[in-house]
């Protein structure tokens, strides 16, 4: 098979390594990465978010069957003074749920925006959330948005996806009450020196420069590196 013949095999999540371990014992874990420079610094507030009053609890990315609307709706109802912003395309299998969720007075829906505008939205968030159902597919995901939130020094609250649960800077919760409490705690810590330093370190560790160096190192070990360095 291709997996057996390849010089190096990469997986973006430990679950994928476990699934394919019988085919290859030396699969290299290379999780998703980020360009921290795109998200750091000052960014203008996007027009759709101008005038929103209160802490912004944000999500950016595709909204589909993995999005836990029941969870986030419950959290939004528990935190009426926080504003929940969902930025991104909504797939057909989630459109009805999104429309219902957007009827809440503190929920704001923003259509998909160009990727080069995403840092502006993320910078406006007080907390970044990843409210996904946990099942076979999402257990094997390395959420890019987690690293983008951290690169923008935005605290993260997620459901207990393995990639998030094992991250030292990310809060995870599965119940409505616990998720709401985690969001409130995250919002309080956003501007603390301790969090900002931890977020910077996490984003730097997850930079594409470091991710690629992991691959280059393995290729050097195998004598298969074909570019300088």
C-alpha cells in the first residue's frame, strides 16, 4: 500500500495514528498549524461586529452536522449579556438549526468571509469556542481555529475533543452549565499577562515553521531530505 511504501507518513491526530498503526508503526504526528504573525497585532473591527455591546463569544469556520447547537443555545441563554457570533458558511444539514439559533437576541450570524479577513474577526472575539459534537470524525480532527484563536491571544473553550482536551491552554466542557462557566472564566483571563504569555507560547509552538521542521527532521533521519536545511 501507499502507507507501507512511503518514506514518511503523517497524521494530524493521535486517533489517526492508532487507526493505522497496524499498517505503519512509525507514523509521525504533525497537527494543524498557524502563522502567528497573521493574527497578532492590532486589527480593525469588522463592520458586522461594530456596535455589538458585551463580551463577544465567537466561532469561525464551517457550520455543519458536527456543530452542537443544543449546547451553544443553552450557553447563550445562560449568558444573555454575552454576544455569540458565528462567522462562516452554513452547510445544508445545519441551516435549519442555525436559523433557529440565530433567533436568540444575543446571537449574530455572519456569512462566510475571505480568509484574509478572518484575523480581524478573531481579534474581535473575547472568547473563541469550538462547540462540536464528539464522535469518530471529530476525535480525529486537529482544529485549525484553536491555534488561530490562541495566536490572536483569545482564550479557547471547546467540547472535549482529544486535540482540545489535551491542550494545556484550552478549557473543555461538555455540559451547558460547565461550558458557560468556562466561557465566563475564559473571558476574565483574556487580558491577563499569564494567559497572553501562555497563548503566545502555544501559538509559536504550533507555527507552520515548527510543524514543517518536524517533517524535515524525519526526512533528514531517513536521508530523504531533498532541499537545503
